[in-house]
């Protein structure tokens, strides 16, 4: 094991009507809570915490999460991920997920806030077995700069790979490297905040895309793009001017998916 700034490993299993945290290990600037249960479904909600308060030059973080057959977990963070000045080495964050048959992982971390001269790279690899489902999102937010301007960070990069039974079905790369064209066509087009949501679930189809787009089209202040994947799933991109607007959009999406695909109520992850 390399010398990570923060390292976390957790495995969950279905026991009776509940999912439990079977085993966990963490060191450095990572901690994880004991599971809480937000409804009657038995789905475990786990919070990942970083007591350090923010990420700085050269920090490296790694997380490994395993869900055994039938386990259901909602994984989130205690607060936003704040990236401060990184003049030499970018902050690196990696995560490996294994989802057993019939398991469900909802992964909703709080936004990444990148301050002036921040460099941040993250990679997520999800390995899924039959009938497993994954719902995940992230939001990139420009942080404060001394002159009050936006887009003063140097780099935000997010790479995601999804494999179903060891077959690569999705390789998504998002890279924001602000320059004079960042506001132009094909880039941020005048928006400042960017969110992505990826849903892999066996009954997602074009009808779901149409339903989700209809839900999001009623919201103001955002621009939405939705693509159907080659496997049952969708990718949703949302651009906006406020974190709250993108969070509201993703809340609508996840609420619809929970109600229509898993027959359960939508949740509100209040953290304040």
C-alpha cells in the first residue's frame, strides 16, 4: 500500500432485511461513519469524512468499496471537497467499486470546489456483476479568487470506467482547463458550474431518457444534455450558474429513478 494522504476500504453485505457494513479500514485523512437508515428499505447510508478540511498540493486519496450480492448502499460525503492552491503536483483521488449481483450503489458526493490555481484529477472504476445497479454524480464548482473572478483554477479532470462482467461498457473523460475560450461554444458556453450523473440499471431505455428530460426541462437557469448508453443506462450533463440549481436537477433525477425503478421514496440528504 502506498503512502496515501487518505485511504479507505469498506465492504457491505445484506443481512436479513438490512445492508450492514461488514468490514472497514481507513487511515490518514479519511474516515467513514457507521451506517444510518433513512427509510424502511434496509439500504445503508454511509458518510465519508475528511477531517483535514481541504486538499492541498500533492495530496493523494484512494477508496475501495465492495457490495456483496443484494447489498444496497447510499454513499455520500460529509461536506464538499475543497481543492486549494496546487502549484507543483495536482491532487489525485481514485476510487474502485465492485458491485455484486443484484446490488445497488447510489454515490452522491458533495461538490468539488476548485479555488485559484487548483489542480485536481479523479478516477472512478466501477466493476459490476449481473443485475447490479449504479447511480453516481459529481459537480464541479469554481471557488473564490482574490480578484473576485471565476475560472481561476488550473485543471479539473474526471475519468470514469464502468465494466459489466469484465467488459468495458463506458469510458468517460471530462477535462476542464480554463483558457480564453472557456466561455465559448463547445465549452462552458457562459455557464460556470458543471454536473454529471451516470445511471446504469437494467431497465433504463429511451423512454426513461424522455421522462427525465421532461422533468429537467421545467427547471430554469440550467442547460441539460442526456445520452442513452450502449448498455441500459444514461449519462446526464447539467450546466448552470449555481451549485444549488444542479443539485436540484440531480435530486429530481434520482427521485424519479428511486420511485420508478426501485419502488422507494426519494431522499433529501440534509447536511446543514
